[in-house]
C-alpha cells in the first residue's frame, strides 16, 4: 500500500470536489463460479482501492462530507472463517494503514445511509457494474433496481475521474512494475511461438508467469492468436505453423493492482515474410507518428488521426489504397484496416475507469464521440494532460467478412483497391501497443523496452 497520508489526501480532494452529503463506496465481494464457496479470484473495485487502499472483500465506506467523517464498514473474521482462511489483520488495523480511524460492522451501513435518505441528504454513489452492488444500493437508498445506474452521482463520477486520471510518481512506479512483468510475458511468447505448438500453451505459460511474479491475476483475458484479424480473439485452440503471424495482447498487474497492457506481433518460427514485414513496419510507423504527436493540449482524437494518416499514406504506396489521404481520413475509408481506437487510459483498470462511463472518461462537452465507423470505437478523444497514462496501439487488419461486405456495397471503391486486397485476405493482422505517460512537453513510453523492431522481435524469437 501507499502511505496513509496519500489515501487521506485523495479523500480530502474528493470531499472538496463533492462539497456536501454522503459519499458511498462499495467494495467488491467474492464472485462465485458455480457455487457460493467456489469463487473467481477476488479483485477489489478499483475506486475502492484508490481511495481506501484496502484489498479485502465485503467492505463499504462512507464519507460524510458535512460532518467530515470517514467510516469503513465491514466484519472481522469469525473463528469459523479463520479455520478456513487463516487469521488476518483486523479491519481496524487495515483501516489505519489507509489513514481511516473509524470502522463499524457492515450492518451499520443500512442505518447510516437510511437515516441520510430519510433526511433527504444527497447520497453520492458510483454506477455499479455488479448485480450485488446494484441490489445493495437499491436497498440502501430505497431505489428501484432498474433506476440505480441512472441515479449515480455525476458530481462524484467527474470528481473521481479528475483524480484518478492523473497518475502520481508512485502510481507510475506501479505501472512500470506491471510493464516489467509484461515484457517478460512478451519475450516468452516470442520464444514459444514455434511451429507445432498450440496457442494455449503460450497463454498458459505467460499468464502463469504474471501470477508467479506479482501474485495477481492478469487484468484482462490474454489475446494470443494467429487470427489477429479478430480483434479480441480469446480462442486459443489453434496449432501454430511456420509463416503464421500471432498477435500477443496481454497484461499484468503490479503487486498493488495497477495494470499494464502491451501488444506485440510475432512471426511463428521467428522470421517475418517480406509481406508481413511491410505491413508490420507501417504499423510501427503509425505508432511512432502517434507518439511524436502526443503532448498536453492535443486531443487524443487528433493523435488517432495522425496514425490513420500514416496508414493511408503507406497503404496507398503499397497499392491497397488510392487517391487522396485527406479524403481517406474524411470518409473513414482507412477504418477498413484500422477499425478500433488508438488507445485508452490505463491505471488500476486496464480500460481505466471505464465502469464510470466511457464518455465521462474520454470525451468532453466540446469533443463528442464521432459516429463514423472505426473512430466511433475510440475510448479516449479529449485533450491530453500531463500525468495521463494511455495505451498507444495502432493496428492493421485484413478482416475477410468486412472486406467482402464493403466490396459488395462498393463502399469507397475509389479509395480502396479491392482487387489487390484479395491476396491479403489470409494475412491476419498486426498490432503494436505500448503504455505511454504524457509529460509536460510530450510523451514517454513507460518501462524498459520490449522487443519491437522487426530485427529485435526476430532476434528474441531465436533466443
Ligand atoms: N488489450 C486489450 C484491450 O485494450 O481491450
């Protein structure tokens, strides 16, 4: 955990922003797989971790802004529990580490919230994403279950996002610890991407490595696939053969729960073909251009378009696109090859704070979501600020169904050479992703370098 003062400070800022009423935080509970006592690995809610620092299930916390009190609600383990789990520090001990000096049994939560509701005092809560939390908030606040999310406090959501968006040096150190693990995962994937192996063998090895190094599960399900044209391919049943191209999009959690998220594209057998190398180096160029364009004040949407510009120019040189690059950006023809956003915020969540509402995190009143295909999936569009940590993950994909559909519709036929594209329909995809901190003057890729150039990836594959 960070110092108690840091958690107190975060809550103090929150109180100032929210200004009055009660702020209710619900931690996560255990989540059963197939029976109440057989659960998925526990993962604390990230806002709870951020403001209270306590990584235990079945807790709630309340800040009474007007009375200036902070209370964590939870129950200490009974002897029965301890027989199964071993003894644990008491709740009040854990609270002290997070700078909180009041704790109370969970039953007290109903009384605290109930009496505030009776007095018509505002109770601010974040939108829940688990049904148990939804039911509990409905119960505590006397709301209909279906109305809970829309009654979440916009003031609280905006305040939490303002605080969590800017990462302190301590948080950067955690993200870099996660990237260090991630680098090892990528290197092992490169070494294991050999003909005859199943994708799942690589996934098992790298997810095990992540757990072995930090004691935490991965922040999202690993994508490792020789069918990289499927953006989030979670099927790992293919047997790799020489000449395949595998996308490895994976992450790790630091000991304190901060995420990393990187992608490399790996030639199975250790050598890119010349056609793979051509596309790979275009994606590398897209990322380099995007990184060079990033600095405070620049909308990330513009950075996305910088990457799209490079793609359009280079695919025009290759003969897959034609015509004017400005036109390709305007019409969105480039999105045939790049149908996702350039990146997203990263922090305690892999898509940081997305549970609070993607538009709150990534958009502003002035920069609204663009509805055009491809860029409509951009999670972050607003101007960058020093301290933001974002992923930069351009890609080029050849998605047969999409190509066939657009071709049948004659869509952008003046800008795409569908005839030439035919021979790429077995290509798959390339994605390259790093985690980047916005500084006061530009942007830096975080962590120690992970093999990225064609030569570096090929060399790592052979070690
Ligand atoms: N790396 C997985 C994702 O960004 O969704």
